[in-house]
C-alpha cells in the first residue's frame, strides 16, 4: 500500500478529473463502499441505496468514461514504471467479458463461438517480481470484435483498424521506453509486427513463441546458416536446471476427480512441481514473405530460450516453452531470470478470475455501453484488491505483515471474533487470508492453497456478518438514544 492513512479509493481514484469537483470527490467514496462488498450485483456491492443511486448517476454523466475513470490509476502505475531502477514487469493478456443477457446493450461484439455478445478486455498488469506484488493496470482496452467478410484477403485484413492482433500494440501505449520495464506475453502475441514493435520500444520483452519461424543463426555474419526457430532450439544442450510450479493437465485432473468420487483418499492437487532444463542462443528472426501485419523486412536480433521438462510424471504432458527475448543471455543465471519473468504471466489469469469470480464484473446491469464502460473501469481496479490480498498471503512476509494494511479493520475484527471468539486487530495477512478461506469451507493443506470459489464463499459470508454488525450497532445506538430520552423525561 502507498499509505496506511489513505483509503483504497483515495489512492487509486483521488486524482480523477470527471468534469466536476463533486464527482471527483464522490468516486473515491463510492469505491471505498464497494471495496467492503466487492462481489455480486451493484445493489449487493452498495448496501446503502443512496450510494447505489449515486453510482448510477456518476456513470450516467457525459464526462465519466472508461478513459477518465482509469486515468488517475494508470498515471500512478506509469509513474512507477517510468522512474523504476529495478526490473518491473507488464504482463499482457485478454479475456472475454460476457454480457449476452443484457438485451439493452446494442453495440457489443461477438465472443466465444459467435453466439455470445460482449467485450474482449485486453489488460496490461504491472508487477514487481522481486516483491511479488501487483502494482496495477498500466492499460485496459475494451475491444468490440468487428464483423468481417468470410473471404477477407490478407491485405484487407492487414489494413483493418479493428484487427485484433493490433491489441498487443495498443496495450503498450503510454509505457515508457525504459529497459527496466519488461513486457511479458503469451503465444497469442507472437506476430512479427508485435515483435518488431517491441524490439524498437526501448523496453525489454519476453514473448512465448507460437510460430516455428525462419531464422539466421547468431547475431553476426551475412551468410549465416538458416534454420527454423523451434527445430534449432531443440538441438541446444542443457546449460541450466530449474523448477517451476505448473498446472496439472486437464485429463489428469479428470481422472483424479473420478477416483475421488470412487472413494480415493488422495488429495486433488491442481498444480505440480516440474524439473526443467534450460538452453539459449542468439538468433535473427527473418521477416515473413507474406505480411499479415505492418512491419519491415529487416531481421530482428533476439535470443531464444528453450525451457523443457525431460522426464514428466506418468500421464502428464511435458512442459516445453520457447521464449523470445531481447534480454542478452550470457550465463545460466540470465536464462533463469527470463524464465522467472515469464512465470509471472499466470498472474494476469488470476486477475481475470478476480474480476469475474471475485467482483462479478459480468453482472453489471447498465442500460447502454456509455454507462457500462466506466463501471467496468471501477470494478477492474477494485479487483486488484482481491488479487493483492491473495498474492500478499503467499509472500514470505505474510506472517509478519499486518492485515489492516490491505483490508478494512472492521472486517478483521468480525472475522477474528468468528474464528477465535475474541477480536485480534493485530492479525497478519496470512491469518486473515486463511480464516477467510476457512469461513468458505477450506481445510488447510500445504499442497493446495485456497481457490477463488472457496475465498469468494468466505467473502460472501463475511459480507453478511459485517452487515449484521452494522445493523447491531444501529440498534444499539437507537436503544441508547431512547434510554437517554427516558432518563431526561424522568428528571
């Protein structure tokens, strides 16, 4: 947290410019109210009808847009990236926001198999890999998928402004030309257009390769040997070893769940530890002859890092990553650093779960897109709080860091009274996190930390407990006033 004295709403929305001073003051207050009840529909997020009505009016204002609402938060994040002297990551990925049931929304695009309607939300999440903290949204784009002709040619698709491959470039808008800022993205971003854009950006990048591209070996020599990227990387000998936590294959999970239903005592772990080998080499990526994006013809000077699992467990698919980077690879430590950077890509998937499962962003009920878009911006930032709590609980200092640095002190008092029978205002982040999961039905296990469903069940129950505590205080205050009037009347 930037400051214990300032609220979440003040930190992230205190510098907004919504065209009216009253709106500027009101938004942080509404965000602080939403933080106490982040899940469910808007009426569930705002327990006070006055706050709900104020939020509707705010989103209805002409100057309140997705861009203006996010501007203050983005400025905070971009300033950190601009001034950093240590490596910070910006993890890029997209997710679909499904609003198919909202019949009044007419300007949404196709999602899923084409029958759904909604947005493609392209998020760029800033992360401090050393501290293990999520800094915030460096960018968010709400993209409406365009209807295109089935026989659209390569040239027409390349020139189309709504082409979805452009989202990767647009997601980097505003990012500083700072080599300490590392753009990290998965295979969907592996286009020569984006690779060239990143090579010229002044930033470091790590992109997982999807295409087995034509390459020239090494960074020197006009008549260097030609090869293909993946085939050549597989010939490189292992130069380092490492470990990684990876998701268990879907087929294996299905088998384990079936065995559990048959009475197997074995726990169902969704992640496993993989022992990995690493190798790397300098290469030049050759520009493709058929241009599917807007790029030049010059080769790109990069390093390929291959990361693979030589002996996967029975029934599990072997891990194999091909990472393209402009970070110079000279030692095994350099390979491990690039591998560690790429491993942070999963945090954006956790963020998408926080948006959807934690904050129910797809449950927003608005009449039109002009009101929906700013509401999405607000909830997207509030979702960071849930993600930050989850990540903070896994940090080495989780047992010593106070929970009131991240969550409402009243929530700590109520949850600790439920858990211990007495209040513990000095609870650590780990204490709070585990108790919240226990409230949702979690049984602590070393091999399986609480998932979003468990946490959200706990948060839903805690919300009801907090509401009960608030009503109890009101009743006690009313009783005190009534007794005071009676004493005055007797005198």
